[in-house]
DNA sequence: TCTGGCATACTTGGATCCAAATTAGCCGAT
DNA sequence: ATCGGCTAATTTGGATCCAAGTATGCCAGA
C-alpha cells in the first residue's frame, strides 16, 4: 500500500509491520530469523533486511548478537506518542483546511458517514466485544484521518503522523476497552466538529479541535489501560472480594 | 553516539549517514554496493543492511532492482521539513521549559555562550567562507538545540526533530550562503530569547519563540537557495549584463 | 541442595555463490 | 543515418556456507 513491493524484503517488512500493529505479534515476542524464513518461504537474507527496516522504523528493538523483539512501549512512551501525534495532527488539519478541494471535502464527508455508521452499529447492537467489528471501526477511524493527511498534501507530516499512530497500535488495548461507549460517541462528535471547521475554512479552529481530539483519545486510552491493569493486577493476590 | 555499534551494518549506516548529512555524498549520487563494500572493507551483506536502514530513515531512495541513490529533496519538501521541525521544536521547547533542571539550564547557557562566540568569530573575522569554521558553527547551533531536546526528556520528539533537521542538511547550501551576516546575528539573538524564556519558566513564550526561530531559519534558507539558483541558472544563457 | 565453571547447542553476523533483472553496446534493417 | 531488437556485461536480490558470540545444560565442589 505504501510503496516498494518489488523485493521480498520489502513485502516481508510490510507483512511483519501489519502483523505487529494488528497485535498478531505481541510486544516482547522475540523474532527468530530462521523461523520467520520458513514462515515466509525465503532464506534468512531478506528476513534480516526486513528486520533492519522495522528496527529503523522503531517497531522492533535490535540487540546486536541477541536477536530482535517486538518493541514494548512504556506508559511514558505512549503518552509521548499521543502528544506528538496531537502536534502533527494539528499541523495536518490546518494545512488540510487551507488546501482542501471539493473532492477532498466530499471524501471527508464520506469517510465521516462511514465512521458514523460503524459507531452506530457498535453502540446500537451492543456487540461491542465483537473483535471484527471493532477492527472495522478502527480502520474507519484511520480512514477519516487519512483523508485529512491526503488533503494536507504534506508527505512528511503524513509519514510521521502515521508512524506515531502505529506506535500505540499493536498494544491490543483498544479491544480491551470496547465496553466504553464514551469512546465511540465522543470520537464521532469530534470528527464531525473537525469536519465542520474544515468545511468552514477555519484553519485555526480545525487545528485546536484536531489537537483536542487526539489528546482526548490519548487520555481515554490511558484510562482504559488503568482499568485493564487494575483488573489484571490483583491476580497475583488471589483474595478477591467477588469471584 | 546514537546506539548500536556492535555490528558492522550499524556502524556503516552511521558512517554513511554522517557522510550524507555532511554533504560528502552529494544528493542524487548512486551508491554502488560493491564499491561501498571495498571502501569499508566488508562484504556486500552488511552494506545492504545499512542501506536498508538509511532507506527506512528516508536518507536514500531505494529503487528495487536499480540501486539506491542519495535522496534529492525538492523545494516543497524543504519547506515542509521546516514546518514540521517548527512544530516539533515548539513542543520540545515547551516540554523543556516545564522540565528543565538547574543543570540543564547551565548546559543551555554554556551552549549558548559557545555558539555566541562562534558567531562573533565568524562575523568579526570576516572569514565567513571558511568551511571549517562554518561547520563548527553549525555543530554549535545543533548543540544548543540538543540541550533543549535532552531537557525535554522526550525521546520520540528528539528522534523526529533530529530526523527533520537531517533532512535539510546535506544539501550543502549553508556554505553557499555564508556571506549572509543576517543569518548568524539573528540566530544568536533568537537563541538568547529562547534561553531567556526558558529560564523565566514561560513555556508558551518559549514555544512561540522556538517556532518563530525555526520558521525564520527556513525562510532564510529559502532565500539563500533562491540567491544561489539565481546566480547559477543564467549560465545556460551566457548573455549577462555585466561580466 | 545450591552455586560456579565448563562444554555444547543454538542463533546471529558476515562472506561467498548463484540467479534474475537491468543497462549498455552492437548489429541489422529501413 | 537512425531506429529497433538482440546479446553481453554489470548490478542487484536471494541462497547457502562459515565464523563468532550467546545461551543452555551438565557436572563438580562446597
């Protein structure tokens, strides 16, 4: 989807990237070269090149003679990633507001409609724990922001923002917090507000809304993490009030 | 300096990175694997891994079966890189203001003093065209900002900001504009202003000053580029008013 | 039983080798 | 003379092989 599909190393890197951000390869997992080579049906050479790329991208950590492992991200790093993305998203949204064409606006509206529908289906159906549906919702969420990146016509901003976004994916925490209706509802409302500001050609307004949107998402994700941790921590001490 | 020096591939990547940003390897130059392998005294394997890393970092462009070349950056990309760095630098400076310790402040002051002295030497000596001195000045400039990154205690911001900074190095344009006194003087003044705002614990003030500083540098670099291009373009049409 | 040291197995890093693709050069045809 | 196609040389991509470093497990000693 990005670029480079001519060489095995690149397509393997893409596949591993996808596997990592989708949570298929859990953080902390060590990636053995030989095992990957037989999984992809190639020799170790392209595997190593793919791993180099992932290391440069920051998705895996590389320890010289001891192999690579899927990067584990601390709470501080998570917070920082959101702050950075808030900044980049602000910039992208401001630029998009200035450069948005009629087609872009239509695409944004379409993406919002799609996202809104997904939100309704999740909230209405009560099937919040449906992992497939949640995945679809996340993709629709990304699609909305992708329209903004595209309209901003700023490749570097797009690359960095998507990189920051990747950082806090793969932690498989969204699925853990799917019961939080607030998340879905507020995301939808904020998207509408951003879209309205863009349509009204209000770059500063769109900027601050985008910023607030990302920061709010970050705060919410942290709250979800707290909740998840609070629920799983007591396992060490089996004496729970209720079974 | 960064990390990873255990493997040949990593140290080669570092060396090539240095060579690119220092302008030793000019943009557009094709990098032959075999030629690099004999230059570094290793086989092609670590070379290829190093090139993969540089490609992921965006310093070289990778065309599947046709080799890699040092990335050439367009005017639009240059502008975008400055806008991005302005944003990241704003963030870093705000965070640094909030988290700055007494030692950090002392280090910042020392860096500024060093930078100020270099500026004086360049302006006073009139030896602006001394390439070595200019290089020293650029390093001192970086050192000042590095103190801010360090104090911000935000590794991701630091990584991205340095990446954006690398983007417009290696274009070997700074040396071309060394006769512009305004550059040196204003940089020094702005650094002092930023330092003062940080010392006064004024995060918002420091933020906007950092932003303006980077944007001003970007505008100046563009002006220099215009000037350089205007001077070299007419070569195609030899009829000049004055010889 | 637990700890420290040593030998072995495993994994990664680097070199060499082979195949595929691209580029350059050459020849013939119009 | 120029354009098109073909062959050969160069270069990259991938596979295999060897060396070096790390981790595992065993055994001896306290």
